[in-house]
C-alpha cells in the first residue's frame, strides 16, 4: 500500500510538472480537438478583462485571447468555454488540466515560469501595481500612506510588492486580504480600508463598478512591473506555440493595418509579402503550427487585431477609458512587439 501511494504521488507530481500525462507534447491540441472546444480559465469578474455581460456572455480582452485561440484551432471563435477562477484557484486549475489555457490578468514572474510547471505565452497587457483611494482621504501620493489600512487580494504578486514598497520607503501599513477583487473593492467603499491596491488596470475596472466612481482616484505611482499574459502547462511545445502565435498574429495584424473589416479583402489582394505570409496566401506557415492555412485570417475576422480588442474592452469608448500607453505598438511609443511570420 505504501509503495502504491508513493507511485501515485510521483505520477501526480509528474503530470503537474508537465513531464507526463495530459501535458505530453501534442496532448493538449489533441484533447482540445477531440472535445471540440478550448476550456479557458478567466477571472471571477474583472471589467475589461473577463466579466459576464447582461446576457451572461464572458467579455473582455482576456476572454478575446481565448476566442482567438479557438478561431486559430477550429476556425470558429465560439468554440470556447470559460471557467471563472479566483486568484487562489487559477494555477491549480491549469496544472490539473481543468483548463487548457489561463488568460486571467496573471503576472509573468520567474517563479511562476520556472517552478510551477507553467509557461507564459506572451504579454497581453503591460501593467503595474497602484493605489486607489477615496478623494476625502486627501492624499496625492502613495508616499503619504503611512499607517494606512490596505485591501489586497490574496494569492497575488501584489502582497509581496506592496510589502517591499512600504518597507523600502520606511512606511507602515495594515493589510486586509480578500479572496476576490469584488470583496476588496466593497471593503474600500464601505470604509473598512483606506486604500485598495492591485494592478492599475484592475483598479480602473473596480472603480467603474463603485456607486460613485468619481469619488475615487488612482494615485500616480506605479510600484512594480506586472506583465499580464496567457499561461499554459510546461512540456507541450505544440500548444504553447499555438497560444503564443495567436497573440503574435493579432499584434502583427495591427502593425500591418489588417483589421476585422478588411482582412478578407487583404487576403485576396495584398501585394505586401509580410501581410501575405500572415494571412496564408504565401507559404505554409499554418501547417507548421498544425493549424489551417487561414488561421490568422479567422483570428482577425472573428475577434479582431490587438488594437481592436484593446479599444473595444479597455479603450476611450469604454467605462475604463485606459490609454494605450505602454501597450501601444513598439513603433508608436509602446512595448508591444511581435516576431514576424516568416
């Protein structure tokens, strides 16, 4: 019995680490194809990133990345199902095979990329930790928060980064942790804490849900680097490459001026060799990925290029009204950059 338990423990650990079982090379694509949909892990409700709309449909930039993966694999962006996960649940759900990809405002760090059997496929959104306060608190800078009570979501990089920031600046604070972002935002609104801290994108999203959003302000400081992106299990290079190039296809499409409105015409008539390779009219680059020839066409046609999904979910026409900033393309003053299809 003891030997059996030991063997089971070894097998379970190996599966989590991506060296056997579900995470074998090619296994994820095979499993996804067989069941007919991509199972995507998203947040438990974050406006702009992944949240149910009035009809119950999950919408947001993270959700759109998953739809783009479905469009690449099946030629149909609707072939995706969503699992709403809080911060504590997200990694276990991916490690165990409950979800095929995690696209949930998750920060790329060294420990997550090396010690958890996971690998990040790119950066959907460059972010950083900030602080949201009620205007009546009368503070203009994070360095005025000495002695503050701070609401923090448990199981996130925020806990460590806030601790480092306050210690480094000789400030004291009292943390109150919550399992969900909604709980922490409600505690700020009720006055249980003075400050809500999280990624700035999340602060803008949570502020939009408060009863009086204009009563609250995001302080100017950004105290950390928080590159957020999709995550897959380590050990399946085929699936990792598909998710990675799905994101790259949307970035390249924006750079080339290929949009959901003109992509089909571009595929038929383009004289630009870069566009032709991306859209499958020159070369067999889809075959290399084990995808259809028009994989990138379907992504852009059904979901949009990167700029389109940013503006639709986070941009100036939305309640979040977030500037592109660091998330602008590299040739427009930002950090977003994708390797070429070639």
